[in-house]
C-alpha cells in the first residue's frame, strides 16, 4: 500500500520523540550519570533493544538534534546562490539553522536547557560536544570547498568554517556566562541569545570577507 511507508516513518518518529522526551525528563530529575538506557526505554514504553535501534549511546539522545542540524547546514551550503561568496553562504546557513532549531521545536526546547546544564557541569559531556563540533566542522568545510572549488582550497575552507563556528560558540558562551540561570537561557532569553548570535555572525562574516580568498599559488 502506498500509505504504509508514511505510516511506518511516522511511527518511527513518534518512538524516537518518546525516547528523547523520556531521556530529557530522566536526565533532568535524576541526572545524566544516574540514568540508565534501560530506564529511558522503560519510560518511553519500548524495549532496550528498540532504544539501540535509534541511538547507540545516552550521549546520542542528549544531542539527538545534532544530525538534523548538520543535514540542514550541508543542504544550505550546496544551495550556493548567484553572487554569494563563502562568507555569505556561511551566514545564510547559520541563519537557516537558527530559524529551524531548538527555538521552533517543542521537543528540543524541552531538551535544550537540560543539555546546557549537563554540559556546563560535566567535562565528559563537554568533550563529547567538542568532538561533535569538530566532526561537523570537517563536514561543513568539505561542503564549502566543493561549493567553491575555484576559490577555496581545503585549508582555507577549514579555516573559514572554524573561524565562523568558533565565533558563534564564543558568543554563546559569553551570553550564557552573563545570565543568572544559564541552563534556562534557551527558553527564557531567546531574543537576547538570538540577537547576540546575530551580532556574532555579522562580526565573523565581516572578518572572513575582509580576509578574502587565498592568493593563487
């Protein structure tokens, strides 16, 4: 039946959402280290085996929206518009990510403040987040290089992506440090965070544009 794949996908998405929601609740109430995969599966009313068909680890649940953000970013970079330079593409990509991110998704709006609090308190999770960031930067740099094969080499593409993302991370950390309740910042201070990140993006893009492409060998 033509409707079966659609029904199957919706069921899978509901199960995945139930696992993320259960994990967010348990991480919030019990703590990350104290929560087991079996408890998350039970709270979502599925088996532990089902959990592992969606996520390999607890860390993956905590960062469940990372793969989707990376997919959106890669798609945006491939959609190079006429007249755009590399810095313009990075700015548009970041704006797209923010427009479709945690702020507009009820499920991940619930997970995000829990994640912020846990990352701030756990060196292990900080390391995991850094590995995700570095892996994502590598993928995005490769995509930017492919979008501008005549303008960028691998090193310059990596430097541009790293500089841009580094600026956004630095701005985010500074904004969180200025807030009395940083783990709730994503829910309570959305406008302040977005405005600060927009400023950070503009500063980063201005610097990248001023640097220009590398000299021809």
